[in-house]
C-alpha cells in the first residue's frame, strides 16, 4: 500500500489523541478516587451505586432512628427506676407505720413524707424528652398527670420508628402503667395511704400494703418489658452497624477506582505517550528531500 | 534524421517540464485535504516508417490523470453519514449526562434525603426543627426536579436551533454542488480542481444528512431517500416547518422528516423527537406519581393544628410537565404544623401517617412499571448512561472505520512526498538527458557542416 504523508500525520495525531484520552481518564480516576464519574462510564454500576447509596443512607437513618429511640428509652428506664425507688420508700414507710410501734405523731410526719414522695413521682412521670412528655402516649404536649386529680391524661399511643422497610417498633411506654384501668392507680393508692396515715388508721395502712406491692409489680413489669425491648434495639443497632460497613464496602467496590491498577495503567500510558511522541518527532522530519543535495 | 533526434529531445524536454510542473503542484497541495494527486500520462509519438523500419518519434503528455478510486471515494462518503450521526449523539448525550450529574449526588440523593427527613419527623412529629428540615429537603428535591427538567427543555430548544443551522448548511452545500455541476459541464477541459471541490462538498453534505449520489455525464445527482436534493444545476431547498422538515420545489412541499435517518440532522431529529422527550417523560412520570402518592396519603392525616385533607405538594392534573411544575403546597410552606404526620387529631406524637408516607418509599408503584421511586430513577440514569456509552463507542468504531477507508482512499489519491522526491529526481534526469541530447545533436550537426569545409 502507498503510505502518504497525510496518512502518517493523521495516524500520529489519532494515536496521540487516543493516548491523551487514556491519560485524562487515569488522572481523573486518581484525582477523584472514583471509577465511575459519569453514568456512561458504567451504566449498570452507576444504577447499582445509586441503589446502594440509597440503601446505605437508609441504613444510617434506621441507625439514627434506633439511637434516638434508645435515648428516649434510657430516660424512660431511669424514670421507671425512680418510680420504683420511690414506691419502695413508700413501702418501707407503710410497713413501719403499720406496726404497733408507730403512733399518731409518726404517722402524721410520715404522711408529709408520702405527700412529698407523690410530688416526686409526679415530677418523674411528667418527665420530658425535648419538648415531649415521655409517658403521655401520643398526647405528648400535655403533662400526663397532674396534682389536681389522679387520672391519666395521655392516651395509649405507641410511637413507632422504622427499623427496616417492613418493621416498625414502638419505643415509648404510655403512662397508663401507673394508672391502669384494671390495676392499681399509684397516685390514688398513695393518697389513700396518706389519708390513712393522717387519720392514724393502722388497719387501712395495712390494707394498702398489698396495693403497694401490686403497684411495684406493675412498675417492675414495665421495666422488664422495656429492658427486653432495649436489648432488641441494641441488637438491631449492632446489625445495622454491620450492614453499614458491608454497604460502605460494596459501594467502594462499585464506585472507587482501584488505585494500584490505575497507577500502573497511568505508568503504561505515560510510557506509550512518550514513545509515541518520540516516534512522531523522529518520523515526521524524515523525508527524501532531506537527502537531496 | 538528425533533426528528428532534436525533435525527440525536445519532446522529452517538454514532457519532463510538464511532469515537473505536476510534481510541484502535488507537493504544493500535499497538505490540502481536498486534493487528489495528479500524474502525467505519457504516450509515445507515432513512429515514422523509414524503409522497413519504424523509427520512434519521442514522447508526449496526453493527459494529466487525477488519481482517484471511485469505489473508495463512495465508501468514504457513505460512511460519513453514520459518523456525523454518532458524533452529534455522543456530544449531546454526554451533555445530558452532566445534566443529571449523578456522580455528585443529584436527584437520587435529594430523594433519599427527602425520605430521611420524613423518618426524622416520624421519630418526633412535634419538633418544629424536624418539620422545617422536611420542608427544606423537599425544596431541595423540587429544585433538583426543576433544574434537570429545565435544562432538558433548554437543550431541546437548543437542538431546534441546531436543526435550523444544519438545514441552512445543507441548503448552502446543495447550492454549491449544483453550481459546480454547472461549472464542470460548461468548462470542459481540465476541471480536476472542480471535481476535488465537489467531492469535498459531497462529503461535507454526507456528514449532515443521508444521501445517495449518482454520477452521470460529469454531473452528480443527489437524492435523500428518493427525494432529489441536487439535479444538474438545480438544488432543492429544505425548510423547517414546525416539527417537520419539508422538501421544497416550486409549488410542491413534501414532509420528509421520517426519511432522514442518518447524519447530523438525523441525530438531531432523533434526539429532539425521541430521546430527550423520553427522558423528560420519565422524569415527569416520577415527579407526578411522587406528588400523587404522597398527597393521597398526606390528605388522610392530621397536622399539629388538626388541619386535615391538605395536599403536601400542589396537586397536579397530569404527568405532562410535572417535573417542572412540582411545588410544595404554599399552606405547608407557610405553616409547617400542617404537615400531617398524625392519623388522628389532637395527638401530637401520633406518627402513623408519617410512617404510612414512608411506606411509599419501598412500595412498587404500578404506574412506574412496578418499581419504587428510587429504582425507577436509577433505571432512568442507567438508560441515560447506556445511551451515552453506546453513542460514544459507536462513534469510536465508526471513526476507526472511516479512518481506515480514508487510508485506502489516500493510498491512491494522497500525496507522498518521498514519491514526489523520487519523481522529481527521475524527471530532472530526464530533462538533463534530453538537454544533453540536444547538445550532442548540435555537435553532430557541426561535424556534418565541417565535413564540407
């Protein structure tokens, strides 16, 4: 075949362009650390990476949901512990004041203490997390209990969060545990006890002892079910943390450039580029006219 | 006899001069891409009879040949149509990819953050900060829809401009070709440079539109799928008429839009009528169904202020233009308390409705080919990527093919400086030898004249 000068120039230029494109790609990959910069670099990989990124962000959101729920539960747990301790103190007082060694005076002052304990418990069950009363069910904008009556003003609303696309778990305990319809209303019970103390009625005090025990059981049961749920949440949190790691790895595998490979590619392409430049520089000036005297 | 030798030497001198002239012309045009190499055609002068012998009478140049292979030239011209086609698609689809800008987050990221904001709201629907964040993230999502849609529409408009410009180029080219047809026919004689020019214009035309070329009696006829563009010295104009490309002759107009399949014009038409509208339609569908589904659920809930039956987005009546029209309901913007997270009034921490809206995130939407919003969008991105990748790799392949054919064409028509240098020497020697022949004949004649003295 006749090779003309035009063909030689054109091929050199095409080759230089092509190698430059490779170099450009290599630089881009190294600078960005990404294998996929545009959808066309790897359309399927891009679509996959969009989905993985969304999974990852969702997993992190679930983790955040759980962490927020766990803080709420921690507060609930310490509140329940507080109520338990207070009830135990009530129980101690009731037992000691039920005995014959107590008298009208000691009972009177015990009544004062019990009144304070009731205020203390009211403070605890009206605990707020942020601006929300934690024991109010859904009606978190109003204190669930007040001094004026012993009724529960919240509802049975269970606030749920999503821990995966199909499962929702609740994290709050409605304040009805302190005043269940079919159980002991703690505040009414305390009022009764206080009245019995004030009126110096050991019989009635003794009658309260059983109710105190039941009230304690109510709180302890709530603690137990809360504890179980908290364990579950912790477990899910660990799972989500694992998934976070997994997906981070998968995304990195999908999107990130293999730096070792790119560096080697870059070396190869630079060598080829230099060789092509050298060849071009040497070949283009060569011409029979150079040798004609 | 001796005078005949002088004449032979003279014919050699002349032939060598013509050859050297063509060599210098070849060298001068070595870098002219339109130029076809020329070479002189020599023929021996008719010999004369001398008794029983036939005596040679030297040489003459009968023709300057344009070194040209019609087969390669046609092949080259025909493959240019696809080259122009793929080049335009590669360039425009590359632009579309950057419009979606997925590598830096883009709409998919905004969509994920939108759902995230709903999650945060579901944890604490009473928090004004969570409500403001949701509004904020929704605005970002809306802004992403608007921007992509706006830029796609903008590109669509720009392509209309490109179509107008390409048609203008085509009309100019066909007129020039018709003009050259006339010149070639009228000039007669040496019209090689006119042929070069016409070939180059036909190639330019091929890149713009799919044409078939017939050559007949020095004239070319150019057709677009049966429709003449150039016949003899007449060029037929194309016009843009709304969405149509119209062929125009005196009083007849024919819509030829569907006949244009290749070339830059073909690519622009495909982009304008099929590819970009398809992307816009998909984006609109996504926006429309997102608005619809979220609104449908949102209306069932209650806001912190017990507002009920309120749309989250402004209701849209049809998918058309949804990506441009998607907007947050201004009631919600003015009063974030109207975001309906609750399934009942007067229950501030009730998040049932927020959870129901979040359920949409993982729901396959029948109107979106049974995919979730996210999957639908990632499929769209994969489609954009695939189209761009295909166009780019087709272009590379086509370019290789065209370069290869061009090499074949050049191997016949191109100028090789080495070859010209060799020919230069050859004809220089021929000239020298012919000149020398004259001086030798001169001596011979002198010898003859001196005989008598």
